[in-house]
C-alpha cells in the first residue's frame, strides 16, 4: 500500500490530513526519540529500529552534561529576564565567545515573524591576539584578560541592549567552569606580574575516552609559555601571542573549534568532535586505531573513526533529560548551520585530497569537456571532480534525476 504522502496530488484528497503522530518512540540503542515512521524499512512497528541517531550501532557518545546555573534557569524560566535572554541568546553568546565568526549572511529571506539564519559560501572562526593593538577596544577572547568589571564593561559596550545583570551572571559562571576562561585568567595574572612576552597554546585535545564524564581540566586544553619564541611545528595546536595584529583562522578539525565559540552550549568545554573518536569496537592508542572485536564492522572504506556528520547527528537528537540544547532557539539554528558547513567543508577537503583514490582522473579533461561542448579543448584544465556520492553535486543530481 502506497503511503498517503507518496500519492500524486490530484485534488481528490482534499480535507485529508497526513500526520506522523507523536514523537514518542524511543530508540532502544541510544534513547533518542523518533516518529514511528522514521524506523528503518527492514524493521517492524512492534520492534522499530533506527539508523540515523547512532549510525546503526556504530556510534556511542556520552550524554550532554546538565547546564549549570544560571544558564539552566535562563533557558527554561518564565521571568522577564529569561525571556529576554532567549530572544537575544546569539548576542549573549557572541559577547562571551573566544572566537568571532566570519560568514557572508544572506538576509534576503529574513522575516520579523520567522527568524532565519542563512549564509552563502564559506563560514569560519577567527581568533586574535591576547591583547588588542594600542588604541583598539578589546573584543572576544581579549575580554577574558583583565579585571572582571572591565570585562563586563567591554562586553556591554560591544553588544548594547543586553541585560547587565544577566551578562554578569553568565560571565561569572564561565569563569568558574570553563577551562579556556580559567587559562585566560592565568594569563591575566602573568601579565599583571610583569611578563611582557606571553604566548598561549590551545592544545588539540584528542582524548578518546569520551565515556569519561569529567570536564577537561586546564592542563588538557592549553598551556602558557613565557617568551616570544614558540615552537609551532604541530599545526594542530592554536598558538595565541600577546600582540601580533592579525586574526588566525581556527581549523574545523581542531577539538576547540566548537567550544571556543559556542560557550553557552558547551560551558564546560566537553562534547567536542575530533578526528580520533573511535567507533564502537575500536580503540585509539595515540597513533592508530585498534580493533577490539574481529567481528566489528567499521565505517565507509574501513574507517574506524566517528565522522563529523555522525557526531553531530548523534548529538542533536532529542533525548529525555538531555533536550536542553534544543531550547537554545536562534543559537541552536546558528550552531546547526555551522555544523553543516563544517561537515561539508571537511567532505570537500577529503575529496580534494583524494582525487586519485576516487578515480577522478577518469573524468578530468576530455570527457567532461566534451559533455560541456568544449570540442576544441582550449579550456580543459585540472579541476576538482565531485563524485556522485557527494550530495548536491552535478553527478549526484544526474544520477538521481
């Protein structure tokens, strides 16, 4: 029997209402809530199985830690200041973030009654020096250096119209639980002690014991180094100098990429993706993946790591007592767009670096030129070929339609 939603619309179904019912079916593997119709085609209504939330049993991540106060109250409260906070949650997060976002926002679809966060082209995060240039105001991470009252004044000056008491309470919360805020406070003490040249290295934290429920400590996320001569051989780490006058881009592959900007969604620095998170049945020993069970089935092309897409797909599911991140409103929308952009950029980077393995040399040059009508070959050159597995690409669209 063809489902009603798949019938061709001819007007005869006018008045009929198609509904998925309530989202109350619990995944037996990871606890995510689903509509019953989201089950795998091979499973039954009596014993539904789902694949999107935990990648067919390959992915298991620790639950989100409960949000600290006063953030929890501001997310769920009915007071005036709580409603105002949720209305301007993106501004509060930006005021407290360590990094800024570079993006070309598309406001053509924005409507007052329907908030939309849409961007074109590339999205990236940037971080400046520990201290601003002479005569310049402090922004973002630079506001974690100095006196608490000066930090609050700086944030209120950069983002007008926000509630000062709310900002102060959130600032106090982050200084108490955020490992990056704590290490910046240590930098403040060093600078006040007379140190002139100071550098901060933010380590690419690739701990694989994600089942550990403890938040990372300061020594695991960063280190302060006195002096300007810093070894930067390991490009996976972020080195922030006292004053250098330029912004550096943060790689989406760095474990601090997400918690450095979305400080309200990840106040304790936990639940971050990196490229050494093993799938179920594998372990990372610091240099390679080790298979625990010979019957374990890995990912695509024999991969043993959790992909960026699998990580975000698992984390953004609705689970009982873990749904607070879904209450973040406009900040959640921005985070989802950011996560999608990172996933696509990472996918394109892989395709670019593996053109030969994907046999894209078979498509380069003459065949594509002939298909495009360029029979003279004057414009034939080396291009990055998107395989049919890349959703939205020309070959994928041609294969589907």
